C-alpha cells in the first residue's frame, strides 16, 4: 500500500461513521504485515503536511504493532522484516524529539520497546549515536534516548547490570560538561529545565541500585555533587511560575528541584550508611558523610524555612526533605547538626504541616469521596507532607525520645489548654486537629511510656470524647480515628470504653461522609478490643445496616476489614444475617468490578475493594460452615461471581478468595 492510500485509510479511522471506522480498521489489519508498512507509518507520523489527527492515529497503530510484534516470544512468529527493523531503528532516533509532544509519547514508547529488546546485541551502535549527539546540536534527542536506555537497567542487578557501566563510562563525562554549561546560563528558559531534568533522571537510573565505578573517583563525584548542590540551593525562577496549584507543582523548575532532592536522598539512604559491609561501599559512605551529608541537611532546612515564612514548596519536595531529616535522626553526627534548629523545625514547620489546612477544607467540601480516597491511599502517602511529618515526629520520639518526647507532649497539652479556654468562635480548630493527629501517631510510644501511659484514658475523656460533638466535621472524624488508635488500652473504668464505642457508633450516621468512614474504621479496633460482646450484640443489626449504606457510597478495601472483624468475632451468630450479607457483598463486588474495568488501572481501589468483598464472603461462609442449609440459599447469589472469577474473565483480579469460596461449597457438598 502506498503512502497516499495508507493516509486515506488512517483518515477514515477518524470518521464519525462506525461502518467507515470498522472498514478502516480492517484495512489496517489486512496490510499491517506487508513489507515497509511500518516504515510508511513512520513517514506519515513525521510529515508536518499531514493532518495531526491522521498522524496521531498512525502513531498509535505504530506503537501497538511494535509492542506486539517487535520481539515476539516465539521467534518463528517474527512478523517484521530485518530491513524494516533497520530502517525504524535508524530513523526513530532522529524523529522522536522532533515531533510534537502528543506524538513523542507514542514514539517514546516504541523506542523503549526497541531498546529493551535490541540493545546491546542487535543495536550495538546505539551508544555511539548517543555520544555523537551529546556533542552535537541534537543534545535533547540524545538525552531523551539516554534516559530510556539507562532506565532499562534501573532495577537490574549483578550481571544484568553490566551494560550500564559502559553507558556510564562513555556518556557521563559528556553529561557533566552539558550540566555544567546549563547551570551557568543566566535567566535560563524552561527548555534548560527540561534538559537538566533529563540529566537528573539518567543519573537516578544509573545509581539506583549500585554506584558505578566511575563515581568512586572522588573528583568526578565531587563535580556532580557541586552541580546538584547548586540546583538545591538556588531558588527556582519566579518568572513564569503557573498560578494553578496542579500546574505549579508540575512546572519544569520544580521538577528539577524534586529530582535533585530525590537523588540526594537516594545517595544518602542507600549508599551513605556507614554500616555497609562492602569495603569499597563503606569508604564511599564515609566520604559522603564527611563531605556532603551535612551540607545537604543544611540546604534542606533552608528550603523548609521557605514554607515557614509563607512561601511555596511542592508537596513531594517537602515529603522527600522530611524523609532525609527522619533518616538523620539516628545518626549522631547528623543529629548534632540538626539539634540547634530542631525546635523551629518541629514546632513551626513540622507541626503546622500536620494540621488541617485550606486545601483539606476545600476538598472536604467539594469532593468528600476524593478526600476519603486520598486519606486511605498508600500511594498518596508517598507524596504527602503530612505523612512525612508524622513519620518525622514518630522517629524523633522513638530514637531521641529522652530529649524530645516531653517537650513535644507539653506543646500538645498547651494546644489542648488554649483550645479549652477560649470561646467557640476563637477556638484553634485546625491546631486541635493537628494535636489529635500527633497523639494518634504516637500511640505506640505513649502506650509504653510512663507517665503518659497512665494518663491516656483521662486524655481521651477530656480531649477526644468532646470532639465527637464538635460543630467542625474534621474534628469529629479525627476524634473517631484517635479513639480507634487507643481502643486497646486498659480502661480503668469500662464505662469510658462503652462511651467511646457509643460515640464511634453514633458517628456512623454523621452527616459528613469522611466522619462516617473514619468511624467505621475505628469500630474495627473497638470490636477487636471488646471483651464482652454483649456491648455490641444488641446493636449488631444497626451496625450492619450502616456498614452497607456506606459501602454503597465508598469503594474501599479497609471497609471490608471491619466487616470481617465482626464476622470473626460473632461466628455462627452471623447466621441470621449471612444471606443478606452475601447479597450485599455480591452487589458491592459487581459495582467495584465495573469501576475497576472502567478505570483500567491495576492499582484502582475498586479492584482492591472487589477482592475484599470476596474475602469477606469467604469469611462469612467459614463462620456458618456447620449450617449447610444456608449454603443452598446463598449459592444462586455467588455462582455468577465464581463463574466470573474462575474463568478467563476474572484474570487480572486475585482469584484466591474465589477459590476459598469454591472450597467452602465443595466441603458442604461432601457433608
């Protein structure tokens, strides 16, 4: 098929008429294995005279075909001729950075597939091309390709990692020269930021698991570190920063700052440990500790001071800096450097980050479902300044509690006192929220340490229980969370345990969704801690009813954990509810699966919640396994799920809980 005919078919693939689209797709499929088909697609992708929609369709078809056919598992199924492969390899390097970003994404994926398959055996000259263009006018293209190449080896170890050492040896001297020139540019543009970011990413992938031998040369390593420290210390350009918060954190210069902090953290936490066994690595760690670790600490503290005086830092940068500081607490030399600035750090930077803020309130009001999702998403924790602040405080009192626990608790108590003394309109609600978060985060330490251990019950009664009736929603939620953290303490007065349980149960009917969710999660702790199930037995139908109302609103695996705890505790007493529970869980399973399939994300909370539903069904069946008549009633509800999960339709979702359900039914059949 010639170029013009191919362009016509690609244009038809954009037609609003479904019959025309179908015919175009059939045409593409019919000719996709023809000689030079890939080459012609590439010609269309890079032709500026062709309609952008057509070029985009061509790029997607090109990417999908290469992903499927460039390196088939069975060599006998090879669909691309060697001559076509040679042409693609020769030209894609030139074009990948010349096409618009919309097309670059697709060509970049193609290049990744080809490099992962062919380098170094089938593409030995790739490194030569990169080296040549690092010294020529195609620096951006060379860096872009080198980033993909280095990433191939990011997680490789031992012998699989060997090729990256040659890449480092032959390209890092050029990278260092380019980096040096870039940081000296006055009033640098965003294009400069993009180039520095690529260099940072290449460096990151190259040192992720092991320090290359080249960097054991102290002069070479020092040259790199001076550049990273330069980037770390210098303020980002003020001109051109987006106003929109989401665009601002993704702005090129903040990305450069983030990757710089990321690299320095990696060097410190993985290679700066003096306990490393390998003598060469231990020598590197000693050198890093002596010459750089303290300087980085100082730069990090100065950066954090920006937010103390009202300036801006992206959440991820704050999070990474606090990780570095947390790792410094246990190291004597670093802690000595930290101590003079510790009080300002702890009380004026870290604690305010733990408090409820304007962004929290906006999300709470405008999208409570997203507020809940973010609050219980472990991926969000990787980027959260609040989580990093909690970790810092926890590490501080765990490793340096003798100097810090008492003064931090006194600080929290003072917040409680001020809160109690002022009138409702002047109460520092957000500070109280942060104080409760701190108390909850330190629960393990406080449960073990006198005199705090003896005061926990009184603290709950005095400072937590009243917030269940707070006019402020986030404090009601925080009260439920803190109560759950301390549900297992030994209450001297069981009436206080009952009161806490009643408060949590009552908040399951709160008008605010996040309060209801936190209350259900807290309930799990109270059910586990409950010594007398008569405390819960009378309200069991109400709890189950509220639980399923919430499951209809929120897809969250942690919700199902609470139900499993109830079922575990009450065993065969769940028999009257077993059919209703399984029907509700089955309905929730199908909702969650539909959500997961719509999102097509492997880590989608809907998929996790669906697996949680199956696990809960399995737990229910196990608890009533001596009551076979129930299985007859439940079977019609569960058969469609088992059919789905134990056939190819269920691939991609954990089938283990489905097998457990199947085993329960098999066991009943044999009785």
